[in-house]
C-alpha cells in the first residue's frame, strides 16, 4: 500500500511482480528482507490466540525429526542454530501477532524494488 484515504475508503496499491519472489534471492538477503517485513507487519495479538512460547517450544523436536526424515538436507549447524533461536524466542516471545504464511514465495517484488535495487 502506497497511500490510503480513510475518509473515502480508497487505497493506492503498488503493482507487484509475482515472478520475482524471495525464493530466487541470495539466502542472507532474503532472510534480511523477510525479517524486516515480519517486523513491519507485526501487530499486538488479541487475547485467546495460541502463545508463541508454546509453539516455539515444540520447534526443536519438529525440526530435528523432519531433518532426519528427509535425509539430513540442511547442514546440521543450521538446524542447531534454528533450534537455539527457537529456545531463545520462547524465553521472551513478546505479544505480537505476525503473518502465519509469510514465506519466500509469498514475498514478491514491487516496481520500487525493480527501479531502485
């Protein structure tokens, strides 16, 4: 969204290019962009939603089981890092609601990215 006129219920939206996702970006760049977007889109969570601490406390076991079931496709140090980060997040999860389906295929480039980057 580039601009909004609440009085008239109008939005000016940027045209996006669905052929240019973060899937094709270098991993560190994609992670930085996705992290920034998650931070920007986070809003205070409503009461009654599942707590992040409960969700992330299960992630290390899930990651390790999937890693083994898939034949160890990800370097082990990355799995260790992800598990450690999940444990860290569980200790101070905050109270923000973030997009639950925000992945590299759902983050697409806009015309500003094409012109400026």
